[in-house]
C-alpha cells in the first residue's frame, strides 16, 4: 500500500509504519516535532529500504516536510483520531 507524492519535481514514496515502529516513535511526553520527523523517515524507509533519519526530514523544505507528514498521518490512519491522541494510544 505504497503512496507516491510528487512535490515540485521531487518524488517521494511512502509506505505504512509497522505497529512496532509506531510504538517506538510515539511516546507519552515525547517531542511532537521529533516524532513526526521520525514517522516520515520510517514511512520513506519502509517504501524503499532507505536509511533516512529524523535529521534528514528536518532538512527538507518546509512545504515538503509538512505535506509528507500529513500524508503519513493519513496513510497510517492517525489523522482520523488526531495526532496527539494516536501518539498516546500507540505508546501504551
């Protein structure tokens, strides 16, 4: 269930996180920005076997990072419940 996103000539392919990845990424009292960057890195890596890190995602243009974050939330079913609620539910 990969999804391709084209942004200003750059092509990104994302794939869903595993449940275990979600549990590691979203922790109570965790930094939301860091969690989001780690989530996007995981979704990109799951699609192509890459080794991107949260720091790599932070270096993306803002519009790309924001669009990718929203796409990853949607792909993983986290948008419907709200990012913060999903993060706390997943970490329990």
